[in-house]
C-alpha cells in the first residue's frame, strides 16, 4: 500500500512541476523578446523628427494663426459684429421681470389703507404700508435715430472686415517675400558653393600648368586670391541663408529654429490676365476700396441719426403682474390683485441748447471727409493697379532674361577655362568669367524674389490671380 501511495503522489506532482518549469521558461522567452522592442522604442523616441514640408499656401495659413497684427484686426471685426447685434437688439422689444417690496411707516390711522382695518402710509406717494410688486414688463422705443445707428453699425462691421482683409493680404505679401527670399538665399548659397569649387579646380589647373612651365606663377597667385574670395563669399551666403530661414521661421512656428523644407519652386511663373480683367477684379475685391465705401456709408448713417434727433420718438410699455398691499392674487374681500397696465408716450424735442445742431454739423464734416477719402482711394487704386501691373510685367521679363543670362554665363565660364587651358586666354578672362557667373546667379535669384513679390503686391489689390 505504501508503494502505491508513492506512485500516486509522484504521478500528481510530476505534471505540476513540469507545468511550472514550462511556464517559467515561456515567461523568460517573452521577456527576452520584449527587450529589443523596448530598445527600439527608446531609439525611435530619441530620433530627430524630419523637417516639415512647407508650401507657400501652407506657410500663409500658418502665419495667419500666430501673427498678432492680423489677430488684432480679426478681433476688431468680431467686436464690430457684436456691436451690430447690440444695435439691432435696441430696435426690438425688451422684456424683463421686476420684483420689489416696499415698506412705509404707518400714519397710525386705521382704515386708511387699501385693505379693511389697515392703516395708511405716512408718505402720500406710497400706496400702502406693505406693497408687493411682481410684474412682467415689455417695452419698445421707436425712433429714426435708432434705425440710422443700426445702419451705421452695419457699415462699421463691413469696414472692420475690410481692414482685416487688408491685414491678411499684407501678411500674405510679407510671407511670400520671405518664403521666396529663403529659396533665393539657398540658391545663392548653392551658387557660392559651385563658384568656390570652380575656383579650387582652377587653382589646381594653374598649378599643373605652372609645373609644366606653361603659365607664370602670377596666374597661380591670382587663382588663389580668387579662391579665397570665393570662400569668404560662401561664408557670407551661408550666414544670409541661415538668417533668412529664421526670419521665415518667426512667421510660421512658435520656435523659429524648427527645421523645414520649402517645396514650391523658385523659378515658377504664371500667365497674367489682361488689364481689363485686373481692373474688374480690383473693383470687386479691393479691400481698401471696400473700407472707404463702408466709411462713407457709416458717415451717411451717422448724419441721418444726428438729424433724426430733431424728430419725435415713441415709447410703449406693457406691465402684467401685481402691485398690491399683499402678495396674493386675490384680496381678503375677493378683490383681484393680478392684472395688467399699458402706457404709450411720445417725446418731442424742443430745446437742447443747439446740441443736435452741433451734432449734425459735426456729422456733415465727417461725411465730406469720408467722401473725399473714397474719391482719393479710387484714384490711388487706378494708379496702384497700373504700377503693380507694370512692375509685374517688367519683373517677369527681367526674370526670364536673367535665367537666359545664367546659362550664357555658365557656358562662357566653361569656354574661358578651356581656352585658358589651351593657352588662348589669360587668367584675368577666367576670373572675370567666374565673377560674371556668380553675379548672374545672384541677380537671377533676386529677380525671382522680385517677380514673386510683384505677384503678391498685385494680389493684395485684386485677390488671387486667376
């Protein structure tokens, strides 16, 4: 029996022990497998995020969210929207509920109050010793001046919207100029790199030719001086590129040092509409013209409001509730306390020591000023449209010409180097060709910025070009 017990106990403990060992081994394998994953997660968290890809449209949208001047203009527009809502509410009936309890000292004479056995109040203006008021009140004031002020608030809202549009388009122009200035600075840095490398190759060439007694040592010195100058030019170009990139970062990111890559090409160009189409678009969407027009509309409405103060105004009030010596719907003798009353009135101005007269004259002065401002805005818009269109066409022509000049300067440098290597040109010719190529590349980059800025300035006046 004892042997049978041992066999049974071993048969029970053996599977249990094997299960424990198997689970422990499996847990160890899971820990070993999870360790590389944790390491990979840590390495990924420490990796530097890639630069942000930024188009011109995205750059403009980013700048809209953080530029304080534009935010202030938009806040002024929202405030004007609320002002118009407040002015509209002044034209509509007003309703409120009033509640009041009045206590007045008794005059000591019984049966002098409004209730049986109640004494009267000592003040004749009061109705009872105890007076309870709980009423719903609806009132309406009607006047031409209020309607005119509502119209003025609508014009002020349109003007604030136009001012916000002016600020937004101005910001677009700034972002456009800075955006393409970064691309131009990168292009100049690339040109400076190429020029520095070309100068270094030319130094090697002059040294080889000097070793073969084909040129004088002065050519080597001239080439080395040119190489040193190109190294300084590259350092200046790198500094300019860094500063310009951070200037754009200030407009786009909370951290100006955020790495980013600009994706719009510097050499892109568009087809311009004709002058009639440009003038039509400007008449429809120019914010300066809209602002001046809204200013004249507001001045006209304020003049009407000032003149309306000569006219009578009407008022109407309706009361429903109780005004009784006790807070109850029915009195002790069955009298009804709950009821209504209404009143209508007219206010006719008679004498105000010429206050209304002076306000009218003041409004007339402001109206004449607003009309003169609108006329000037019309004239300036025509002049600015012509100037902006001429600048854009000139910048486009110059940009195309500079692109062709870059190709010619590059080919001239190649040919001058070959002629020098063949002994047909001097070192001065090669150096001049190098200088011309770098100067042309720089002017082409500046010409691209000028072209895109001219596009942005025209779009400030007419909206997006079709």
